């Protein structure tokens, strides 16, 4: 499916700074340009991701959070939350699930974007990071059914945030994608956002590889560059209209 629509709101939930830029920043940039409210939730601050002599976790966290805020600014996202779970040791605990439920109920996204917890083998040269899998599991478990169940984590009502069931989940990854978003007009923003992660890019220019990957996803779909997702619909058009007073076109 290649049709494009603009959701009213979207939340991206990932493990580390730069995960969003690699996976879906082109789509986010396109949505923001057409009026979508977007929030980022980072489970960790990537504090073990700078392997330099004398680097501390505290200093690395400060660097990487600043880089993520700069990357978000490139595509127009201002709502960025760091949950500050331990980098490299992330686990899909009930505590983390509750933290993510709080963010979903606070922001009330129409769409949640997260990773695929089932991906372990990612080509011949990479094993999917355990933090990626943990963040994806926690995000999915928080999105459904937890966030929409008012009697689960009901103490969050004391913070004046109430249950919310997102309409769709967009899962990033290499396998089973069934929706492709044309990012031809926003790929330069995606690359610029990725470059904001200077501690990770170092001397590497991401542009050639990012364009190569995006071109592969767009091949045969009349898209020069694309990002792909597996889409799960949790709320039908009819039910979404009853709850929100409007219908959005199906993907």
C-alpha cells in the first residue's frame, strides 16, 4: 500500500538517539509539514554510545540528548521525552511499560511508530541491538492493550491523563512492510537530522547509504525514495469517527 494520509498526531518510541533518524525521520518530516503533531519518546539517552577515552556516561548522555533535540528540530518536532532507562541494559519491564503508557495517555497519538521486536538477524553484518528489541516490546505492550485500559495503571488519572487507544501502529523494519511512504521531498531533512548526531556520525557521511536504502525501498513503487512500515489497525474508521468526530482514509 502506498497511499498517503496525514494523521492528526503521532508518537515515535525508540531506544536511542538516532534510531528515529535512521528509521522514519523522512516520514515524520512529511507529516509535520502537513500539520501533524509529533512527539518523540527515547527510552535511553544513549549514554554508553560514545566509546572515547575519558568519556563518562553522564557527559555522553548530555551530548546525545542535545544531538537528539537538534535532530528533532531539523524536522520540526519539539515534544521530546527522555525516559533515561539504562543504555545497553534496557529491559521491557512493567515499570518501563507504565512510563510509556503515561506518555501515550498524555499526548494521545493517533499513530504510534516503533520497532519490530522480532528482528534479531539484520543482514550478514549486524545483529539487531537488544535495546531495540526491548524498546519495541515495551512500546507495543504499552500501546496495546495497556494505554487504552482505564483500570490499568489507573493511578495515572491522578495526573489528569486518561486512557487512550491509538488508531494504528506503524512498525519499522526490514521484514513484512506493507506500507511505503514517499520521502523524496524530505530525504534531505532526514539526512540533515541524522548529521545532527555528530558523536555517532564522526567522519562518516550518511547521505550515500541513506539514499541507497531509501531508493531500494522505493523501487517498483514509483518513489525515488521511501520508508517502509508494517501497519496494524487497532481502531476501525467507524469507531475512530465515533471517538474523534472524523474519519481518516485507510492506508
